[in-house]
């Protein structure tokens, strides 16, 4: 059992500074099990705790793990420069909780983006040693040929990489579309691999990470969802 005072609970969940959280409590904005709690020192077991604030119910979460169906024209950086940041698509509490993207997608790449405030999870997921496959659908400027697919599977040499990088799997989907699965997450990797193979990527969408498919989550672009334990378990290397 983990007991915390109500002001600490609200602060940990991203409702603002401790001072502000205390003022919310004293103003009668917070209730638990239908009862307004106006003493910020009152403490509660956080296990499965639901509290109501501004008439909205929140489940206490030690850490937050979410998936966003990222639209184009949003940046993953916390300090975006040319487009709004992905955090603007999420509740304000997540900014306070310092949610971070797990790896980055380019501003014009759409699809599956994981975000969390659990540093160990972010580190483990992004580690190159973990080999979590990421599945992309790329639209190409020139037709997808068998030679292009073969080149991507054999490996292409990118500038500033010591050795050629190969797709884990790659298959043609349409005259101008292919699915490519990568285990690494190098900067602009899909676009650079396609360019190195003599084509050009005109649109890119990430459709799966590990065995978790974006389609299975039924999210419109710009929508997000919490990931539960069984979904998190799917974010794993293929040989786990
Ligand atoms: N590869 C790219 O080129 N861009 C992305 O956003 C992700 C992978």
C-alpha cells in the first residue's frame, strides 16, 4: 500500500505545482468516492485510486504510457521550432508530467508514437540493443521495383554510417507503396534508405511497433489512448 497526501497525489498526476494543487483542494474542486476533500493533508492509498477534479474522473497512475496516432505537421521535440509539438494534442497534465516521445517521428511522418514519463521504459524501448521492430508504410515517388526491395533487404550505405543498414523485412504493397520493418531508429532512416536506393519517400506512416498494431487501437489521427499491461507486453523484440 502506498499512501500519499492529496496535494502530492494531484501534483504527481500533473495538476500543477504543490501550491496550486493545495488551492484546488481548498477550493473544493477535488472529491474522492463522491465526497469533497478540502484538507490537502488528507492521505489516501494510491492503489486503484480514482479522484474527481473539475467534475472529471482520473485514475491515479504512477506512470503514464500512451500511444498517439500522430498527424502530420507536429514535431516530437519538447521545444518545437516550425510546427506545434505533439504535447499540444494531449491533456495539459501530460506536459506537467514531462511525458516524452519514445523515439521520434519526423514532423511529416504520421502514425504510431509512444509517449511516457517512465524513464526506464523510454530507455529500454529506445535502446538499440533491444531490436524492437518498427513497421512503416512508405509511399514512394517512383514505382516500387523488385530491385528496390532487394536493395533495402540487402542493406544500403548511408552517409555517416559505418556499415550498410538493412531492412528486417520489406515488401511491395502497391505500385508506389512498400512496407519496411526496421530494428534501428536512425535519423530519417526510412527516407535516407529509400534515397540511397535511388527512390524518394513522399509519405511515411508508422503502423506498428513490436506486435502492437496501430489499427487495433482504432484511433483517428490526433487521438491517443492509454496502453494497458497486455498492450505494453506486445512492444517487444520479435525473438522475445
Ligand atoms: N524514418 C524516417 O525517415 N522518418 C521517421 O519519422 C521515422 C523513420
